[in-house]
C-alpha cells in the first residue's frame, strides 16, 4: 500500500512556483535561468571548460554557447584559451559577474522566505539540510 505521493509529484508544484518567482528577479539582473545556472556553477570553480560546465549543469554543450556569449558580452564571465590546448576555452566568473550572482541569489533567497516563513525553526533546518543532501546525492546518480 502506498502511503505517500511520489517525490516528483510532491516537488513539481513547488519547483514550478519557485522558478516562476525567480524569473522577474533574473530579468531584473539581466540574466536567464541558464545564465544564472552558469554563474552559480562558476562560483569557486574558475577554470571549468565549456564542455565540463555543460555536463555539470545538464546543458547541451553546443546550445550553451549563446548563453556564454551573452554572459561574456555583459562582463559576467571571461572566456580564454587554455594555455595547454588552445582549442579548449576556460571560463571564469568576473568580479562584476560575482557581484551580480550574489545580488541575484540574495534576492531569490529573500523571495523564498514566503515558502519557509511558516515552518518552525527546527522544521526549516531539517528541510534545508535534507534538501541539500538530496541535491548532492542527485549529482552522483546516473540519469
């Protein structure tokens, strides 16, 4: 006997609402969802190759190029040839890109309070800890 809904069925309405709430914040900071995802992935990982970045964030490596072009044109990232293999481009978050990432993340997390505010402190702590752990685990699972 099934005594709970499937995880995806429980998460889907929340994820959809969170993404909808993020859209105006991203737009206000000149970012798309993919652009923000790139900035988050590059934060603390300055020499990731384009191919490795695409794999890490689950993007097609050829389709992410326009996103990288826009981020570079806006001064959020630097792309430069790998000194060991000039066919490979390395990526780094610029200082401005880091500032935009931080401001965007702060605004998004402030907005997330509408979902967290009614949780008790202990429920909130457990929810965030478990969600963080599940997200880490998901990175290791095969699709």
